[in-house]
């Protein structure tokens, strides 16, 4: 008789388990961190990824010289070799402005990319914010991503059937005074790095210039698969991002380093953020943007990485009240349905990056 009392409650728990994930499911569910940077061959990042059931996509970045780009490539290739199926990567190219706009310039880059993309585990080409924010042509004009000089390289990548992964522009906060920035991670970064704080540099392209150049680039390349890093630099407002996702069906975005902006928006309108994640469930890729260059305390790194991944998991899968060290106030987790979580955490990365797993 007493089972009659518990049966409905038990049934509810079982049903909930079919629709939603719990914290305990974290390690059981296969996941992809679609935006990290491995610059070490000690295997520590890969170890914690295996323990927490993550596949990693390591993106190379053109933020130094050509030697730095080659070194990153070597780390990525070595990691793929040692951890096949666990690690994939996106090579990049060193954007040397000498010879920019000539056929020689693009032929050299294409030849290099052709080799790099033939390496096992290569799944995309990464382009970076130096396009639009640093590089200038001979006349001193900023080279934006929609510059026709890039067309041969873009056409080559498309022709090979690879996507382009682009970190273009910066968070909108970068163009605001420190006191108006929404998250502390931005205000502390730009306080320390005034050279990158665009509010102080009105002579540089504006936030809108960056977004417009990216949008024109996508208009000019409707057949290009494009993954916009960091919520496509539209992190501050899900409506603005939704507009681009509606307009560009071959565009997806990774959430790396910008989940705090979704949380910030959830402070005042959780439903809106949740509805956005459900509506665009096929276009969002989970990622963290954590970089690893070796550590003299690998256990501490692993612990931090695990906590970062688990905190994000709680935000997306539960309705727990949470806080962030990046802004004041409490917000509730989004408690997305399992099928949405499976896409954001796994299926979308597999599909958009054509991961062979
Ligand atoms: Zn990154």
C-alpha cells in the first residue's frame, strides 16, 4: 500500500531525468569545449578533458609572429597525435602586411594552409581580431575582414570544405568607459591594457565598424560556414545576435569567454536568455577560451578547469540560484532541456566542425 504514496513522486523524478540533466550527469555526458588553446605538450589539459568527458578544439591565434604561429601549430599536431579523437584543432596563418594585396601574398598563405589543413585533426581556419583592429595597409587604413584582398584565401578555405572560425572585434564594453562596462572581467582587463581600450582610441574603427565589416563579409560569402567566436562579438544582447543568426544561416557562434554576458542578461531577463538558447539550439557551441601553456602546478590547473566546466554545466542544466565574480547580483540557471544541452555541448560542434569521432 505504502508504494502508492511514493509512486507518483518516483515517476516525477524519472520523468524529470528524461527531460533534464542533473549535476551527476556531468561526467557521463560527452561534451566538446570548442574553443581552447593548448600550447604545451605535457598532456595535462587532455587528461582533465578525458576525466570530464570533453573533446577539445584547440584554436591557433595570429597574435605574435610567424614563429609563434608555427609553434602553436606544432603543439596542436602533437596533441592530436597523442590524443586522437580527443583533440582537434584550427590552424591559422601569419598575416604579414608586406606584399598585402598581391597574388604572391595570397599564394604563400594558401600554400601553407593547404599543408596545415591536411594534418589529421585540422577542422577549421582561425582568423583573429588583428584583422580589423591592428593590421593596416600601406596607406595606413585598417584592413577589415571584408577586404577583397582576403578573397583568394577565403575562397581556398571554402573550396577545401572547411569553415572559418573568426574572433573579430571585441566585446562592446571595449568601446565604453570603464565605469559603464557590464562585467568586471572586461573593466579590469581594459584598465590594465589601455592600449586595447577602444573608448580611449576614437581614431580606431568603432564597434559598429567591426560588426558591419563582419556582416558584409558574410553577405559576400553566403556559402561560407562561419563560426563566430565569443558569441560573434554580440555578447551584450541576445536580440542583436538573433538578428544575425536569422540573416546568416551558415553562421554559428561559440560562447567562449562570454557566458558571463548571458548570465548578466539573465539577471534581469532569464526567460529571454533561455528562450534564445532554445530557439537557436542548433547554432550555439559551448566553449571556454581557456589557454594552457604548461604549469608547475598541474593539479591546480585541472581543479580550476574542472570547476569552470562544472559551473557552466550548472548554469545551463539547473535552475539553481548562482552568482558570478564578474558582476553583482544573483541569477538562476537556465535549466535547458537535455536535447538542447546535447546540441550546445556536443552535437553542434560535431556538425559545424565535421568532427570525425
Ligand atoms: Zn581564444
